C-alpha cells in the first residue's frame, strides 16, 4: 500500500487508523531493536496496519517462532494476508481477546508484544483491558513495546509496568515516542 493509499484509508476510516502514514524505517528500528530474537517463540503485534513493522519482525524471527498480529481494519487485514510466511497469523479481532487466541495456539506466555495501537483514539476502558491482558500474558523476561505520538500514555504505562524506558523518533510522520515496558 502506497503512502497515498494509506492516507486515503486514514481519511475514510480515521477512527480505526491512528497514523497518517506508515511507520518510517527509523521508527521500525526503534520498535524492534529492543527485542532479543535469540530464543523468541511467540511475538504479538497489536495494530500492524500495512505490515511495516510486521515485515521486520518476520525478517529477524527464528524459523520456529510465531507472530500473532491483531488488526481490526479490514483493508489492512487484506494487505497483511498477502504476506506469505507460515509464522504469521493474522487475527481480525480486538487485542482485548489475546488470551483466547493464545489458548487456541497452546501458548502460555508471549516473549514480546509490539503495539502500534492509537491509545488516544481508544476508549480508556478498552486500553485498560488491553494493558491488563498484555501484562498477564507477557513472559517475565519479555517487553511490551508501544509507540505513540504524544506522552499522554506514559503515566498509564508506568502504572501497569514496573519499568518504562522512553525513546523518541523525530524521523517519522509525525514524530513518535517509543515506550519499552518491562517488569
């Protein structure tokens, strides 16, 4: 999907799309560099959009790992379904239902959760549920990695996770903050 097509989708479905353009290579790097791919078995991606971060995760993941990608936008799901990689499972459902899909795939804990969800556009109760589920299923040595376009989510993430490291990526449209959350 081109940037023009992405922006057009944003204009049509802004309530389901939290960005005006796909993530830049600089933001993708900040999102995936904190991940130790050595022994990864399962990564979850919330809001993969057109798959910019998805592709990089798949490029770095071991051959026996699994990537569960939660996307509610139908157009984006169609785009993601074009990725030919057996390690990728596209789930057209809300991230709140993560536990159901982990049970379905016989997974107890996930190693990393990478999230592009636009928290500013999601009701507070749903964000609380998503973070609660993420904390519950995250491997103690793993991390929850989230980007946002403002610092509004910092307190919420600090109240959920013991440690929240903050990075900034000016080379993105718009510039983005990356939160790396661990326990």
